[in-house]
C-alpha cells in the first residue's frame, strides 16, 4: 500500500457526549499515517477541553478553534489547514470501523479512482437497533463519473464514509448558506472533478442517529435548504446528460421524502409544502422513467399516484400513525 498521509477533518460543536468515542475510533485506525484535524466551532460545553486532552496524548492531532459559524465553515477551515494527500471527514457523534481508512485507501490504490466510499451502519440511538444498505459482500464496484446514478442504491450522498484524493477537493468548499444537503453538494462537486469513483460493499462508518442531529427532529426553515442543495447539484452536472437526469430524479425523490417526513408539521405545511410539491412535479419525469426502466413498477405506481393525485396522496401520509421511511 502506498504511503500517503490521510487528513481526517472533524467539525465539532457541543458534542461532549459523543466525542471521546469518535476520537477513540480515529486513533484506533489500523492505517496510522493520519493527520487528525479537530475544528472546534465555538463549543460552549467541554468539547474543546476533550480535544486538548486527546492532543496531549497523540501528536497527530491538530486543534483549531473558531467562533461558531456552522458545520460548513468548520469543515472549510479543516480543508484549508489540511496537508494530507488524501482527505476524509468524520462527524463528532459518529465513529469508524477500525479498518475504515485502510480499506478505503486500498480501494483507491487498486482501482485508481479519485474517490472511494463505503456504506454507513445506522445506529438508532433510541432503540439500539442497526440498519445498513450494505450487503456486506466487500465487493468493490468502480463507476465512471459520466455514469454516476444519484438515484441508485449504490449512490453515496454524504461527505463522510469516503476518501478523496486531494486534487478533487482542491478549490472545492462547503456552501455555508445551506443547513442541510451541504455535504451532498460538496460530494457532487468533487465527483464532477473526478474520472471514476469506487464503492466497497461494506459498512465501515457508524452513523449515530440521535435527536441532537441537525437532520433529525421537527421541521425548521433551515431544513428546506436541502432543496436548494439539490438544485445546485443538478446545475453541477448540467452538461452531463445521464448524471443530470439522475440528479433530477434524486431531487424529486428527496422532495417527496421531505413531505412524507414533515407533512404533520403545521409550519412545514404553511411555509414549505407547496415548494416541495412544485419541485417534485418539475423533476418527477426522470424519476418515473428510471423506475420504469429498472422494472420497479411498484415504485413507479406510487410515484405516479403522488404526481397525479397529490392532495389525496398527501392526506394519506398525514393520516398515518407513525413516520414511514418507505417512499
């Protein structure tokens, strides 16, 4: 395996409850040539002192402290300060499989891809259950950028759980006006600069689902910025017909999922449901065509129903007793 330094960037804001587990998993990586960049984004709890205590034990840790400006600004500072030839991200309430970086590094070396990613293992904090999209075959798939399918089961939509060659992150930043979807857009911009991407069918990143997460909980206006993120993703691939169509399909699906998630929330219904409906219908064509092409007739019918009979579909979603993930 080629000897390259991997810069792991961790943006931190008030995560004292989870931080030690995250840092222990990073320090326990079997790949040892690491630069661990901890960006404290103006924490008011003990997060900074925890970082300082760990830095005293391991010289690979570098700490940067800044006024609170959001996760995007923290990651951008980490990118600016990083020196590794490879880049990775971890969130402070998550953790990594001990071989996460080593496995992803091997995939990059063996395939020549510019980005390698794994699956996440969701750890449901309230129940202790786990779930993942991975079949755990450990098979490596290589995709040319021009055939990247945002609506595929294999599609990666987050910045973490991935390893990037520095050249594809050069001059790429996280958009600081986005509260949700900023990491998906960052990944999209990196993919656009790459030639090929590789995926290992193995859950090597442990994503802890908790009520503190910005993606969890009730609706707030900032969460609708995810739609803006997907609009920008479509723009990134406007000159790549296949990827552009798949991005529009992914955008339509996300609009639909947002409505399913928040349609019982009065503020969402008043402030945002109409926009989500409009954007879903504007981009539903590629999604419907994709379901047909893949023989996913059940999803095609469900999507067509919501397209043609939106109000009836919406009332059924509002009448459900529990939150449903299924589209």
